[in-house]
C-alpha cells in the first residue's frame, strides 16, 4: 500500500509531537473569547442587518456589552438578561436600542442568570439547527445531482469584485467542468473587524464576503448543478478578524468549503496569535458541524520561502492543522490540507522533488482530500512556459492522488484570468485527466530511490522542527519566526484588544452545544 | 531598407509574420471566422490565417491567428520614458541596504485622518503584498511598522520619531471634500515642524486619486498612484535613501 515506505514509528512520533505542540494553544483558546466569537454567537441567535453606515448590529451589541461589563463573561448572559428585563425579545431591536445608548447591560446572577442561560441556549440552538438543516440539504442535493466523476475535483477561482458578474463567470466555469468555485475576497477584508452587509458590486481584486453574496452565489450554483448533473461546490474564506462570523454565515448559507488555516492570519496578516487561535477553534467547530471541508494555507509558506528548503515546514503545518482540526471535531474527509507546486523549475530534478513532497502529504494523510495548489512564484509573463508548467502540475496531482486541484493559469503573473485563459487551463487539466487519469496505479517509486529518500528526509526534518517547537512552545516558535520569515509575538498584532480571558462565569451556548456534539462518538 | 527599420521575424528576415490570439463574443461559425479575419486586417495583418478557432460556452469564440503584418518599426523613432529610479529585484534591494546603509531601513506606515481604508498601505507593507508581489515586510532589510487605520498626525509623528523612521508612508483612499489633500498637507507640515531638516524622514504618499505630479505642492517627496507595487516603492526608497542620497536633498528640504 505504501509507496514511500515511510517509517511508521516516525509518522506516529510526528503526530504525537504535533498534538503536544498544539495542546497548550487549544487550552489557551478554550480559556479566552474574542469579539468575533461573541458576534458569531449573536448571529446564531438571530441578530441580522446593519446600520445605515454598514456597521452590523452584532458589532453594536457586542460593543455596548463590552462597554458596560467587559468581554470576559461572554455576551450571551448580559444580552438575554437585558432582553428579559426590558421586554425586548427581538435581539436586533435590542441591538438598535443599545447602539442608541438606551439599554444598560449587567451580568445577571441567581434566577435571572438561570433564565438568561436557558433563553440564550434555546435561541442559539435554533441557529445551530438551521446549520444542521443546510447540511442535510447539501447531502440531499449531492444524492440528487451526484459528486464529480473524477478525483481530483477541479477548483476554479472567480474574482471580479461584482457578485453579479461573478455569478455569470461561475456558472460558465461550472459548465466547462469546474467542480468547485471559489470567490476570492476583496483585498483587505481580512483586516476589517466587521462583516460587510448585502450584495456588493465593487471590491479590490475580489468580492466582499457577505451573507447575501453567499446566498446569491449558492443559489446560482444550485441552478447550474441541476443543469450539469453534479453538485457544484462553493468556497469562500474564513480568515482574518471575522473568522468565526464568516464561518457561521457559511454554515447558514450552505457553503461547501472554506479556506481556514490555523496560522495564516498570524503570519501573513499580522493578526494577534491569541486572537487567531481562539477564532480558529470556534470557526472550525462551526465548520465541523456544517459539514464544510476546510482548505488550509500551507501553499503560502512556499511563496515566501524556498520550496525545497521549507518543504518540512509545510509538513509541520499540515500536522498542526490536522491536530487542531480533529480537536475541533472535523473528520478526515473535511481536511483539505494544502500544499503547492512551487519548486524553481530550473532546479535539476525539480519535478521528482515535487512528486516526493506531494506523495509525502498523500501518505501522511491518506483519508484527507488534499488541496493541491498550482505554481505562482515561478510563473512569468511567458504564458507558453506557464502552460507547460501547469501541465506538469496537473500530472503531479494525478500521479499522487490529490483530492482538490486548484486550476493553474498560465497568465498567473499577468492579469486576472480572461475567459480564454480559463478555457485553456481547463483544457490542460482535462487532457491530463483523460490521458492518464489512472496512472497513479502504475506510479510506484523505486525502493530506496530518489523520491523515497527525499520524502524520508523531509519527514525527518519535520520531526526535528516539531521537537524544537514542543520544546520552545508554539507561541514562542511563531514569535521567533519559525514559519515563513515573520516574527509574531503573542502580545502584538491586530485584533488583540478584542481578546479577553474567560471570567469564572463565562457562558457561551454555542461552544457548549458544539463541544457536546464533538464528544459524541 | 535602412538599419533603423525592422519588421517582425517569423523564419525569414523581413517576412513580417506575427501570431496573436483573442476572443470575440460570438458563437463559432463562418461569420465568426470572417469577423476574426476582419479584426486581423484592421490590425494590419494581411494576409491573415485563422489557424485555430474554438467556441467557449454559448457565445464566445477563441481565435489564434498567424499572418503577415504590414507595419514597419522605425527604431530611430522609438522614445522610451525612463523611470527616474531603477526598478530593483528584492535581492538587490536587500543587498544595497545591507552594504551601503549597514542597518535596516525603517519604514513607518499609516492611513491618517478618518480614512479606514487600509487596502493600499497593507498591499504595500504586508507580507502578503499585492498582485503576486510581496510587501515590504518580506524584505529582510526593511523594518516595517504598520500603524493601520485612522492614525492621527501627532501619533504618526511621534511614532516616526520613536522608531527613527527613514521614511513615512501614508495612504489615503477617501477623497470626500479633498480630505486626502488636507490630511497630507497637515502631515507634511507636522513632520517638518517636528524634525530638523537634515533628519526629516522621507515622506511618501499613496492612493488611487492622487496626481503623481503634486508632490511639491503637498510638501512630500513622492506620490504613488493607482497600480503601484511594493517593489516600486521599495526601489524608490532605496534610490532616495541609499544609492542616490544627495546630502543637499535633506538640507534643502
């Protein structure tokens, strides 16, 4: 079965170390909350909409609670106690009153606390049931329309900035063979500490992630799914400062995949590490519940560091992402662990190195639908060479059994893809799948040969790095620039002021329900 | 033919052969091919051959054309607009700072005033960068302090002093009632007031609505408009602060 003849003891050791490195961070996450986690709770409880300036009512409500009693108790009890005391059952209305300064919040005690707790739990449970219904609906649609006939699934990006333009492009891409559509977000959304509202028609190099945009695109893909006879999946991004809320909105609007990496925001967006790990855990619990496949972001390391030298950091991050995902209740089939074809093509034997790395990921995570990312770093304006490189990328994906293949564009370094670029890129994928879709069966690296040796080296380096991380602590490792080249200390970065340690009476009905779900066998 | 006149080269000198591709928003049929040839003809390609035509979806067709272009290129009439600073690769940028400045070049960036649009400053400064180019954080020899949005001018000046900034980068997107111009003037005046002329950090402003020629009028050293990449900014900083640092610039400023 194994093509790399990896040392099973070393693989077990790598997993054990990842758990050991991740555990303290999970404990930290379980003892803290953030403004975005609390806003997600309110969204589950049914608070919707925004003020005329576009600031959501959940932001107003959380800000008002924080101003009166702080964040550490959670907002559920103060909000539901205020609702009971003021007789305003509609929480959105309560938020509007709070924004106007006409509601005071306090942490209830005694019978008021018990009543608030019961009301909060009932209300949030209703939100989680809505997510459950959307998941059941997805299962039904997959049974009706079917899954893609082949692996890897073909994943294509649209990014016009205008949701209505995106819809046309996404439907066209699905008709041409795309199995998964990703709508790239507007630059900078990850650093907004609120989720924009409504259908949006302008963005910077992408389209804002909003609940309404999610709904519009999912409806459009449902339409085209029926037409092409397979369920076309929709992807967006649960990253940045509003990760928990965007995950929640994705669950409510039946998105199927979400980009969701445990460290991306810290390293590439300078978001505070604690904020990120707390938000991460909550968003992954929601994804687990919603049946959403997460896509992790290891490909990003290779765009900043050398893909050969840093190969083991990808493995380490995949192992950490796997641990954090399992801990949050995600099943193996939901782990689209990322990696990429980013080795300098001028390097001798670069393709064999790519195969070794890709196969290592495949064998370490045999049940995960790995997300295979195309070359970007070494793409130039030479579109002909780019198309060839993408062909080799597609071939590596087929040979090593990747689960989700992000279609590479030969115009990667030139412009956002044109209609014809996408068509040529899909033709490239189809040729490879058609010419050698089953070649994986015949691809058996020579025992003790180049590929086996390279994979063993990367795994050994990964174990070595994990040992160092366990020794120093993951937060210290991040602070010292172990991943990528960025140094990110835990007391700095964006969004730190939206983090609070749990008070003894902290209550979050969503986590309570999701934790219980996770522990059910 | 004089030496300064050239034509495209296919496989014989002077054959004028070119290859091109484009999409027309029509389904593939005889008329579509005719339309492609008409476009090629108007572009000066005659005779032109449609060597490949493929319909994409219901209403678009992709064409590949080979043909002879009847235009001539006069090399003596080519005018090149030179950038006033060389565009450098990240490696060269790091190397120049390391060798000539012998310390990290400190950049403090912010969105000033009420502007909350950090898109621009983040694209230039964040590791993530923009359009496939990494931001200034990616360069080992830059020490980047990104203060984010809605930073007040005094706060920015104070931080620039504390960090001993070599350069201050300010991004402005909102232009209501010329807020971007007012904010920049205020910032430039405050910086001049706070620093002796020879120690003043380089002032760089960016935003989609600025006129790049207004630097002098606004009291800053450089303005970057829409579509500027981190590498251009990095190259400019190295040019202004390392390789082409005239003693008089700082004295005269």
